C-alpha cells in the first residue's frame, strides 16, 4: 500500500476557470501561465485542462520545452526572456516568444544570428523588478522593431504591483505610465489574475492569469468560489491511527498542544515532507470525513495530529481533506502566514498526482 497522501487535479476545474478568465477579459486573448510546473499542479494536467488557451507563459526555455513535450503547439512566451544566448537559439527553433527586459538582453539579441524571433518589450511602470524605465522604452522598442530576425510586431508589456488591492492609486499610476506609449503599434499585455478579475482597464490584447486558472482567489480575505472559480487541486490523505489521549497529555514534538480533557486524536499521513506547511498553528482546520477537525501539535515530516472530539464515528482510513473545494487553500495559507501559491508550488515529489 502506498502512503495515502495524494493530490487530485481536476481537469474540469481548469477548463472552467479558463472560461471565467475569458468571460472577464472580453476580446482579449489568454496566455495561460503554467510556470513552476503549472504552480505545482503538473504540466501534463495543465496541458490537458487548459488546452484551449491561446498561448502559454513560462519562466524559462526549459519550461517551454516541457510545454512542447506535453504536446501543446500554441505559442509559448518566456516571461523573463533569455538568460543566455542558448535560450535565444531554443526560442528561434521552437517559436518561443521572448520578453526583453534589459540592455543585457538587447545586446545578446543584437549578437544573435539564427532563426526568426518574436519579442515583447517589458516596461517598468512601477513594479521595479524587471523592465526598461519609461524613458528608455521607446528606444528599446525601436531597436527590437529593427531587429533583422524579428517576426510580428514587437509587443508591449508591463506588470502591476498592487492589482490585488482594490482602489489603490498605484494601479492607475502604472496604467497611465503605460498609456504613454499608445502612439506606437504592437500588442499589449498587462493583467495577471488579480487585474484580470478586478481591473478591466488592464485587459488590453492579452491577459496572463496564473493563480485564477488553478481556482484560487488573488484577493486577501476571499476564496476562489467568491470569484466563481473552482479549485483545481484537492490535497488529501487518510487517518492512519485513531487513539485516545488523556487530559494533560502532550501531543507531538515540543509538546505544543496538551489535551485539555480526555479525548481522541487522529493521526493523518501528511507532513512538511509532502509540502504541508510546518507553521500551521493549533486550531487550523482540515476536513475529516467531511467535517472540520482542528490540527493540534507541531506538524511532523510525515504526520499531523487532529483533534477528533466531536467526531465519534471516525475510524482509521477516514479521508482527510487538507485543501480543496471543501477546505479552501486560501484559509490554510493565511493560518500558516503564507500565500496559496507557496502551498501548491510546495507539494513535493513524493505526493502522487491523480488527474481526473
Ligand atoms: C507569474 C506571472 C503572471 C501570473 O500571475 P498570477 O498572479 O498567478 O496570475 C503574470 N505575469 C507575469 C510576468 C508573471 O511572472
């Protein structure tokens, strides 16, 4: 028998969430962001569930090659462009589109002799992470537009730092800075998930949602269902022991929790070795046989303990949902002082993925 911990990836949810993104975006096309192994969901599952996306976005040429290996033939955008000349050669061969964010990348591209290349110029309108400053952007765009190997018009893209915060002036300031280039043709892309859902003015020609496609809300205090999204991953295990605990007995490493009265605890086969967050406090909820039970004591590498007071019928083998449609990942992430991206990306290799 394998350990019971497993992640179920729901293809129907991926497809549904892509539809929600499209509904928000009107006529804009969609880059489905599937970097980091589709945010931990697995590239093959994402390739199936999101196969109707117009294009895919990843973080590196290696990830782009994995998209091709998964059988997808749509355009692929490398969100950070080329790290080295080899990446440009792969992009030319595979038809990957390159984001260009720095003078170093421009110099690499000038020196490249090979096949055709498609470019997206990244403008830093306020995120201050990657991109040309607005005063450098026109010259950089013109240089790419003159590149002898260019195919298609050079696109314009920027990234919003605070699209998840309703009403922050930062978003309008970034959009205004980007509008300064409206006189120069080329497709535009601005919106991540938060902007797709909440900032219609950012939709432009291509939206590029990631998180929302996996059914997760990008907004603090909300869950995917609040946006009409369906969780693409259920992270589940079983109870491998159900045992009595007497009043005053501590449970687990460091005796972080002590039974306040005689009761029952369940031991579930999941721990930080599977990607369950170690910093979850006492009292965080998991669903045992469909009903909430509080985590008690420290998370171990392979196990957690759950307080089964109020669960008299529960036996060894009972299913435990750690996150999924009934146990929102956003709530567990908040309890752990994390964001949902970290949880899905952090599911480790030993966890079996079932794609349904
Ligand atoms: C990861 C990424 C996205 C997707 O962001 P979400 O918040 O997951 O929707 C969009 N654009 C860029 C440049 C990214 O790196």
